[in-house]
């Protein structure tokens, strides 16, 4: 090898060594997954599971809200890696086909949530029945005096549209009719504004939200008993509290990302279940006996409301 060739080889080796040193000096960018969906699922389990998964694997999961419909449909459109939903996909009972925007997704039940009726913390009412809820939502009960409270008009806060997780579940479990119209005083786009309004100056307000979200405002709002039962962990787990529903982790059927698969496996593990128990959320497997009754309620709603 002549002197020129030797010098070129030396320079090349030095350059390669310098590049290798730079690459090793710069830490590898951690993998990030994206999740979007209902705020109730986010508060029930996703914050805690995402933190535990990152600690375990180094994979970060960025969490966004937007509601159950967004969680399902953005996964279906391959815009996000994971979704969260507090309702099942919308299906047509005539041919059992999914809504065109909600196809090709897997709905994995992870936890159980309860729908709870909330009022202002100063409201003297402590208990409500399903029949009273029906009459409030259809405008047949309009004054708190009719429920044993003060002489004041009831201000009903409802979710916008019929596809929201809470709104659809109310129609499912209270009315068994997905087409049921509500006579709301105020229409809000998500559970957050509903809860904040009733926590604030809506002294005559009433609304329905998820226990996983509402319990973080205990002392600032009042959660009513339903048919004399509190939405406690044990009452939800046993089915004694009647308004319960599963919370889902949503993935695309064709998503082969190994980190997505790892998180799905993690979300079904006993380690994840224990994390849920610690924050007061009932893991799906702990209340699996609730599923049969819940499916019956869905079928009744499908038959009466045509699944629209």
C-alpha cells in the first residue's frame, strides 16, 4: 500500500471512529405511542398504566382526550396507535355490520366503570331512582321539589349528540333505546365541562358522568346513591350498583407494532390489574360475571333503538 492509500485509509478510519463516537454519545430517542379517547378511561386506568409501562419498557405513551368516538375512529383510520372508549362500536342490528368509521378495530375490555348522577355539593338530595332519571331526561320532572328538594327548576346537563360514551350508555342502560331524545337545559361536548359546571355555580344542576372521573371531585360535587346503593368499588364489582359498563382499550386489527402488542399484553396482566385496584377501578377480570347481564342490556337497546 502506497503512502497516499495509507493516508486515505487512516483518515477514513478516523472519520468512522468519530461518527461512531457521536452516535454513541447521543442517547437513542425513546419510542413513543399515541393514545386518544374518552377522558373517563384516561382517568380510570390509562394514566397509571402508561406510567407503569414506560417505567417497565422505556416506551412512552402520549395521552390525548377527545372522547370515545375519537378514540375508536382515529384508531380505525390509523391516525393513532391506541384508543380508549367507554362504549362499544356502533353496529347495525339488521346485518351486524359496524359503523363504516369504526371498522377493523379490536375492543379489549380492561376495566369496569359506573355511571353516576352528580349534583351541586349544596343540594340536599342524596338518592335517586332510575325512574326519576328517566322522567328528568324526558322533561316529566322539572323541579327539585318533585324529588323532595327545594322549589327550584332542574337544570339538566347532557352530552352533545348520541354517540358519546356517556350519552349512548345512558340510552342503553336507562332507556334501552339508542334513539331516545333528552330534554337538556345545557348541552356540553364532554364530561369535563359537565362536571366543572356542576362543581361551579350550577346550584340547580344535575348530570351523569363516570365514577372514575367524578370521584376525583369528591367534596366539590355530590354523587347521588342510585336505588339506595353507592357506586363503591364492591358495589360495582358485584353488580349491586346497577349502572355499570366496560372500559375498552382500542387497537387496529392490522397493527403489528411490537410495542402496541406489548402494551396490550401488559394491560391484561395481573400487574396491571393490581394498579387498577389501587386507584379504585375494578379490573375487567374481577367483574367478569357482569358481562352476561350487560350484553343482555345491549341487545335490548339494539332491538328497540336499531343501533343508530
